[in-house]
């Protein structure tokens, strides 16, 4: 597995193009990992599933029973995730990405998908592109998906970072709605954010047991590690106005995922023929 290493000041990023175009490591010298580091076994799998951060394209989260409905069409997709009977997180995380640019502090990766090929058998051609730019303050990821078909098709984007989680790690962000889910994490009903999931003031994530999609996000979120004296600010452009927050029980990570569409709603997120959906997410690191 060949990694691309980016360096700027005390920040280090390792990319794994052959493992889903993922991030294998994001760390600050003298402090340690900001994202869960990928193991050798995770990288050897050829997917981004267990890495530090992987791309979600052309859709985020689950498509219930593989039934992709849009317009007057219904298409059946294959399962692609161990232990989950619903296609999940698209194709990009399971594909090798081509390196088109690499410098000391930046890189560009491309993933081209042919109709009916890949993990779910996604039936539409698209081209996805990630750009990574590292400086002394943080990492910026540009992300695009281009519809290569001659008609509108469903298309979406997202990032799935796994933040290191200490007992005192906190999250702050402003959200207006959340989807109640069934036992298989499929959305049932949109509700106003209840007080127990209100992150408008920074609060500890440990023990929350969340796996929900929120909307009404303003594109800003802050992760704080008080004992480390460290803060990371997530800033996302207009393409990302939904946020999936995943805090699994018994794990030392949690996820704050900027995504372009609500869980299960990819069929309502159409991209015109030849059009491109583009967004940018930055992770700015500072001491507190």
C-alpha cells in the first residue's frame, strides 16, 4: 500500500489512494492523532471503511433495501457493507483513486465510475475528484462529483471522518432538525432537535450513543479536546448542509460527517446532465 504524505508545519496527513481515496492519518506533532489512524489491515483491505476518513460518493448513508427510486424509475442496488442489508455510503470508499497531482502539501485524487460496476452496481457514470491542501493551520478538502450521463441522475457527496474521542471530548454545532430512525438506522420522521441532542453549546459526546442525520446546519462545527488543550473547527460550504453525528458505544472515536443530502433522500437529489456538484470542507486546528 503506497501512501501519499503531506506535511505543513507540525501537521501531517497521509493519504491512501488505493484504499478508497481515504485519509490514513491526520496528526499534530507533539500532540498525536486527530483522527483515528488506519491500521495496516485496514489499508490492506483496499477500502476506506476502517481508515481515518473516507469519501461518500455518489450517496451518503443507507438506501433502504437497495431500492433507488427517482422520477418514474425504480432501480435495485446490491448490498455492499458487511452485516448491513442496505447499500451504504456509495462506491468511492471501495474504489482505488487515481493520483493526478502530488506536492509536499497538496494532492489531487480522481475516481471514475462506469455504469453498473463497483460495489453496489450503481447504474450511472460519474467522475469524483478530491483535492487536499494542507497548511500550518489545517487541512482543506475540495470534493466534486460530475454527472457523465446525458440525463439527470441522483448524486451526492459527503465525508466520513473518525475523530479521536477522549472521555472529555466535546462537540458544538447549530442544527434545527433530526431524523428519528428505526432499529436499522433508516429514517422514519423528521423532528425538531430535542434538548438531549442540542449541541448549540459545547458538550461532551461520550455516552451519547448517536447515529442520526441532522439538517439546518450552518456549516460550522467545533471539536474540543480539553485535556489536550486542542480545538478543531470544521467549516463546510453550501453543498454540505446536513450533518450525520455518529457516537458508537464502547469506541474511542466519533464521527461528524458533512453531507449533501439527508439519509435515504438521494433519489430527490438530482444532478443535471453534465453538471458538477462541488463543495469544500476544512479542518482548522488550534490550541486553547
